[in-house]
């Protein structure tokens, strides 16, 4: 008896791989579309509120300041480490990172949002 593969044995894995790949692509497309739709709905809500404030509020308002405050508040609700740096403040924040960087003279690691001192560096201020 000869050990040859039938057309069925050869084509079945190929068909299954193509079906799996198509399913993954379709699933990813549906998932990204639903996430995108949710974000678009949220953006539309903010757009409507800002439009109403700009047109209907009793006093003149500068919506750019309201947007900045909204972003700061939104990120502040996530966790204590998320923050928004405006374009104006980003320049000064980056200046602190240029040139010489001095620290307190320790080697550390961060585990689960907690700073752990590994060792003090010799000759450092610590």
C-alpha cells in the first residue's frame, strides 16, 4: 500500500489556515470599528457641548482653556501617574531633561507603582 496524501488531506489544512486568517482579520476589523465608533461618539458629545457653550453661554468664553482643563481632569481620573502637559508647558518640561542630569545618587527599580531603592551609589549625595 502506497503512502500518498489525497487531495483532501492536502487541501484541508490550507483551507483551515485561510479561514482562520480571514476570521482574525474580520474580527480585528469589527473590534477596531466598534472602538472607533465609541471614540467618535465621545468626541461628538464634547463638540456639541463646546458649541453650545460658545454660542449660548451668557458670557463670552474661551473654549481652549475649557478643553485644557477637561483633558487634565480626564487624565487625573485614570491613575496618579497619568498627566497632560500642554504645548506651552512641554517646552519647559523638556528643558529640565536636557544637559546634565543630577539625581540623588541611588539605583532603583519600580515594582507595581512602588519605587524600590536597590543601592546607594558611591560618591553620590545619598
